């Protein structure tokens, strides 16, 4: 095809600018979230909290995160992504900086609770924005790209936080990273709106974005109504069983490497960077692969679930992470599992827009995220007690390696074809 014809056929790329904004917000989200897990071994000495108290601090975040997901999902569906995302990142940025004032386990618990409320707005907002700005065939890729911000944030944090802490003290790490969110809000307000209202968007790109069939939907879609559908429960249960495993890596990986291999704060950086770099590959790769399978003629259901089955199988070897003798053997096993989790997440996140109209995507994503956070609360509390009792991570890695196959089996029963909901029926 001549170059002119190729250029003529392309719909435009402004939607990828929106995707970049979502990526950077998610990166900031995870930098602010990850700091505690990196500093936990050091702060445990300074503050003097027990394993159970640390578990409770993590649970405080997840309690607020669960509540916030439910509230933000609904808020974003009602008032829009532009306003909802702005409020979310302002709240979590202030809360991230407030950690610098904490001096007790209770103080950290309060700061984490407030951080959880704000950070809960990230994924409902981002998933909603993807549903507004991308046709279904591109959503898994766009989701995978912005979701890669989780891992970029988780890579940046261990690369920067130890140095800032050693040079300026641990409060400076919370203050410096928490301030970044205010810059992002300025760009978001300037650049974001729904496609139909965006003047700089070409008509070809708008037509491309709106190329999916029209979505019949009622004016109001409440939580109770959503819970009547099996498709909702496929997302809720899938997130409930697998999100806690990511939380476990996020908050206990530094502590595990310190306890099992004696790594100090400075030496933690490279292994953590390696794990989250592998997770980054999984996030983009998992989203790209299912989108590629769909473009080659595969059904949405088969394409998503083929990738998710591969992910579930790649997680299984992490059961041996506590048993291997070499540091990098453990890092490789955990990195493979983390990458598989992110590829899994890139696909399960798209379930909301695969099966529900745009008007309900924020609420459905909020419900799923809330379920994941509740699972995380339970797992974090359990982890604290298991470590206090057994002094070993063995049981926790066994749980981590088996959760995904169980989740995929339940998803297959509840949503065998990932069909869009029929608003006239509840089954």
C-alpha cells in the first residue's frame, strides 16, 4: 500500500496520549504505595512494630481501598472520569506525604488508611477512561500499557527510595514521592475529556473509538442490580482470589528477601527491580497477546482465557520460592509469578468493558477491586499471624501459587463465553 494511503487509513493517535496519562498516574500510584514495603525492614527497627502490627497497617490500607473502590467507582460513573481521577490523586498525594509525620504503628495505620481511600480511585478511573477512549479490540493492550505503570512505579521506588532514605532520612522519601501527583493533575485537567467533547480529536479517530456496536443500557445501573448477574461475580471472585497475591508481593517481598537472604535496605534494590521489570513485561505482553489473538479472529472469551490459563500455569512454580537456596533463583520464580499476575490483571480488568456498557464500567471495576481489597485484607492479616507463628513464608507461597487456577475455573463456570449482560435477565 502506498505511504499516502497508509497515512490516510490511520485513525490518529491522540487516544494513546490519554493512555500515557493513565500510565503515569498508575506509576505514581505505585511509587506512593510501594515505599512502605521497601522501608518496612528499616522502619520495623525504628518504630518497633511486630509482624502482626505490620499486617494490621497493611490491612488498614486495604480496608480503605475496598471502601474507596466501591465509592469511587460509583462517583466516577456519575460525575465523570475527569473530576473523579483528579480528586483521587489529590487525596492520595496528600496522604502519601502525611506518612512523614507518623511515629507509631497507629500513626502509619491512619496514613495508610487515607492513602487507600485516595488510591482506590485509580483503577476505576483508568478502566473507565479506556472504555471511553478505545474500541474493544484495543482495550486489553491499552489496559496492559497503563497497568505496566504498576511495575514501573515498583521499579522506580526501590531504585530511588533507599538512596533518598540514606541521604535525607525516611520522612523525605514520603514527602518527595507524594508531591509528584500534583504535577500530574495539571496535565490531566488540561488534556482529558470524553472523546465526543475533545476538539483536537480527528473525526477518523473519533469514528474508530466509537466503532463498537451501540450499547443498550438503562439510565441507572445500581450496585444491587449489578450483583444479580453472573458476569459481575466472575469479576468479583476472580479479583478476590488473585489480587491478594499481588498485595503480598508488594508488601512482603522486601521483608521476605531480608529474612530469607539477609538483604539490607541498599541491597534490596536490584532484586526488587528485577521482579517488577519482569512484571512490566507481563503486563504489556499479556494485554498485547489477547488483543493480537482477537485481531486474528479469536473470540474475546477464548483469547482472554487462553492468556489467563498460561498465566495461571506460570504462577505455580512460585510455591518453591521459599525452598530454593539461591537468592536469584527465588527472585526469578517470584518475578515469573509477578509477570504472570500482571498479564492476568491486564485481561481480567477488561472483563468489565467486555461484558458491561460504558455507563457501568466504573461501578463494576469498583466492585471487583473492592473484592480484591477485601481478599487482600484477609490475606494480609493471615500473613502477619502465619509469620508470627511459623517464622516461615512456606504456607504463603503455597497459597500464592494455587490461587489463579482456582480463580480461572470459577470464572469459566460463571462466564463461559464472556457474553455481554442481557439487561432483561439476571442469569
